[in-house]
C-alpha cells in the first residue's frame, strides 16, 4: 500500500498533463500512487496518459462534474496515509513530497503541510513569486483572512482529517480549496516548508482569470466561514473582505481589457473601503491607480508597449550601467 496518494483532476489538458504527471513520478519520494480522475476529457489527454507506463498510475473515468467533485472522487479511491492534490496544468519541484512528508513526520500534531508557491506562464517562464508566507501551528485566524496556501496544488494532508471535515464543497468552485483549508485549520495544526515547491500556471483558461466567478465564490466562502467561526473572530471578516478585493483588483488587471479594467475599479473601491490601512500602502495604491488608468485608456498593444518601456526605465541605472535585480 502506497504511503502517499496524489489526486489529479483531469479535463482537456493535453498541453500540460504529461509534464504534470512526470513532476510526480520523478519525485525524490517514490512510495506513492497517482489517481487520475478523468473528468470527461474530449481531447487527446487520455491518449497521452495511456502512453505513460508506470504501475503507480491509476485512471478513473467519469462524466464532467468539475474539480471539487473530481477531488472528492479521488479521496474515495485513495489508499495512502497521506493525500496531495495537483491540478493538471501545475507541477511540483522534485523534492516537494519528501520535504512536506518530513515536515509532518517531525510535527505529529500537524495534519497539513504546505509549501511556498511561484507563478509561471504557459511557457513555464517565471511570472512572479507567491506570498511566501511561513506559518506553523494554529493558523485558523490567518486562513479566515486569506488563502495563504494560494491554490489547490499545494498541501500534503493526513487522510484521516477528511473523515472529520468532510468533502470539498462543490458549490463553492473556484474557492472550494480555500474553504477546505479553513475547515482543516479549525481542527488541526499546519506546518510550513519555506521553499517554493509549487509551480502554479497562469493562463487565459485558468479559473483564477475569471474574476467575477472568483468574486462570487469567495464571498460565499467568506460567509460560510464566518457563519461557523466563533464570536471572538467575527471582527476579522472586514479584513477578509479587504484582502479578497485587493487580490481581485490585481487579478483583474492581469488581463488587458477595458472591461476588466472597469471591474478593477469596483474591486479597488471595495478594497479601500474594507481595509485601507492594513493592505494598501501608498505604493500599492499608486500602482493600482496607474495600472487601472493605463488599461482603460490604452489599447492592448499600446499598454504592452508602455509597460515594457516603464519596466526598462525602472530596471536600468544609467549612472552605474548595471541592471537592478527585480
């Protein structure tokens, strides 16, 4: 029986699925099984999977039901003592599972280990660092404010914890992972691996780019979380809303369109309204205003050219003729 079960929901991911699977098969920790939940793929995804010969790979086929349902189906099939989730367009550094397992073994009171996240594009090029927040122990209050783990491809979890907290809430997609981490944190301790071991892919088709859907789901997640939270923590709800809208502001500005620029104005207003002093330094405020104005006023081509010019100006120092590290 494998020690770790990795659950990968799969839906029309022919461009990335091989690299995702190989990032698991090539882990420095090898006592594992990969449970691929095919969620009704209609492209060549299954052909690619079938070309990978490894007895640790198990495929289960279902009609399309969404990521949350696929993860729940994977949990039901898992035989490992520990469970990890990996989206079909993300991948891990090769020491991810070994490091997280060691962290849990060294902290038997913890049920969840997580790592830092970095963001990549469709060509695997580095885009930006994630939050890189390290927290250990009782992290319930912090997770009520925002999703420190950042995405569903991050944690390693003791399987018994799911018998206590239940399944992923399919009504909260794409915020079902945050809801799950909150519920786990309400009962169990977390431990951090302070290293960027999760590579999260940003693409036009990723759920994180659908800011309106993310807003609705996240608001429902916040309402659910604070309905269950004790009275002593209700004051954190305003901070949770502030953090949500600050993130949505910059998510909306990640895609160059006037419509998303208009969305970002609304998000920015709510972020300032709910928590200006905590989440918005004057530098962040000016950056948001600058990007909102540029997205709305300029065409996509003009915007790209303008941003490139600004970056070049900010990263080059003529007096010393050197590049300033970003």
